[in-house]
C-alpha cells in the first residue's frame, strides 16, 4: 500500500511505497516505451556521425559534423568508449533508399539516413538518467525551501512527467537537459555558499548550452547580498569567478592545445552570422539576436533589483527573477528543447508561490510536445527500417499525406507546427501576464482592488 505523499522517506521500503517512486517508475517506463521507436533522425544522425568520427581518431572537430561546445561531445566520447567495450552495436544508422523522397521536402529538416533502434535506445539512456537527477534536484530545492514533502513531490512530478521534457528526451534526443542539470547544481552550490564549485558548474552549464550564461548577473547579485554584511562580498564573487574560469580552461584545454578553440565556440558565434535554423531567414534571425541582447539587459536589471533586496527576501526573489529572465530569453526562438530550461523554474514557482502558473506550465508543455510531434510519421523511420512492426511503404505514404495541402493550403504538418509554436508562445507570454496580474491587478494596491473599493463605496451611498 502506498504511503501518503507527505510521508518522509527514511528507508528503502518507505521509498518504494512513496508516490515519488511511482512517479519516477511511470516517467521511466513512458520514456523507454518511446525511445527505441521514435526519433528525430536529422539530429540523431549527427550523434552517430560524431561517434564515428571519434572512433576514427578524428576527435570532435577533426571532421565535419560537430557544431557545439565540447561538453556534449565528451558525453558522446564516453558513450563511444562504452560502446566499444560493451554494447557492440553493429549498425548505428544507414541510408534508406525508400526514404530518399524525404529530402525533397526542403522546408523541413528531414533526412533519409535512419539511425537504428538499438542506437536510439543506447544514445538516449543518459538523457533518462539526467532527467531523473534533475527531478531530484528540483525535489531537493523545494524541500530545502519549504520543508514540505508534498510540495517537493509535486515539483518532481511537474518535471519528470512533463510532456515537453519527455518529448525532448525520448523523441528529439537533444541534450539541453544536461545544461539544466548543471545550472541547478550551480544554484544549489551558490545557495549553500560553495562558491568555487558553483563557478565550476556554471561553466559546465554555459559550455553545454549558452542560455545559462544569462544567470550570471543574478547569481552575482545573490552572492553580494548573501555576504553584504560580512565584508566578504567581493572576495566571494572572486571565488565563484575563479571556479568558472578554471573550469572553462580545463574543459577547453584539448581544443586550445589543438588550435580548435574557434571551432568549439562555433555554435555560439554562428548565431551572430547566420540563421537560427528554425525558419532560416535573416529577418527572423535578427529578431533572435535582438532578443538575446535585450535579455542581457533584462538580466542585468533583475540583478539590480535582487541586489536591493534584504536577506529575508533573497531566495524567493532569486527564483522569481530566474523565471522571468528565462521566459524573456525564450520569447524568440522558443524551440522545444530550449524550453526545458523554463520548466524547473515554473515547477518551483508553482508549488512554492503561485499555483496559477500551472497554466503556463500546461501551455508550454502541450505546445512543445505538439511542435515535436509535428514531425509525424518521419519520427517512426527507425521503426520501419529496422523492425517488422510497421512497413516503410506505409510510413512514406503517411509522410506524404502530412505534406499534402489540407486546410487553407496548409499541410497537416504545417498546421501542427504552427499551432504548437503558437501554444508555446502563449505559455511563455502567460508567465508575464500572471506576474503583471498579481502585481497590478490583484495586488494590495492593484486595479482590481481599486475597482472593488470604488464599487463598494458607491453601493454604500445608495
């Protein structure tokens, strides 16, 4: 029989009887039911290519195919070594002649190179482990803030059962959750005054995906406020900065030694010279650059606001500003894999401050999953090419049907793509709406209160 959601976990027996165990088991089961059979072939083929390059002794940047900073490459390198020792997957992927028509749909990132079911399962296992650890970190943060097991368990569920997170992990196979893992560990270390480790983890987060860079200002403000009265404020910031710099040098040392530093930073610098890969026009790209620049200004402003707070308000204000900043950062472009960074801060805020943000969570989650599933039957190419569960001919026929104009000249895939994107946007914008509503409409001096008082006053005169 299950224990209450508020019950403490004091032993292995109490763990397996706790609802959090059921949540974890359900989340893992759903992921492993999806992982072998669904995947974004365009992305997973890149991971297979990188591993082949590593196996050939070319490193991450010796051959074309790896366009990110090296942290994710190191994970793939570890997986490559593990593969050599234990898994012995004979075929990671192959060109499928029946799938050649996919590459005629030039509006989408389709590839006729299909990764195997075994490779899909193997390469995504670290994502599942990472999701579970991130869920625990959210659980730990909430319990540390509130000392409430029930809230902590709900926070864990909001991450680990989130449709968007499951879609990114089990279908897209993108590594953004590793960046989430490192920035949450960084925040925990900063909160516990382990500043050198916090700086180290900050570099890990930024060198996995660059979005956590925007936390730098509010993290500095947090340290300054935390040490405002003890004369160690600047020294503490210096300790965190030293950790970040040392970690950067260690992580980038192989690329620096081989003269590949520019190539290793290509993923960041390419955003200033080319399209973002979602729609691919210079007009759209310029909007992305403008948002990133504006986000730096917003982050600095929020850091100033945080610096003005007292110690008693520091922790709550930090998570509030982290949520605002992350939402602003993804005003454009809100690719589903990017939005996983928003989910932990939504989960924490929902259970510790304002449950109305559950609607933001729902919209972002549903819209992101719809966006991913817009890939339709192309997501099942591994299933058709490497198993007998579904024929490639049927898959290709269904892919063509999803490309056929249906409603007002839009194909079913286009409809799913744009609807998913619009719902995501609504979810992001709703974050700002709920903050505005709570401050200016429902607050103690808000518009709603003033209208209510005015209405009550007029009625009393009748």
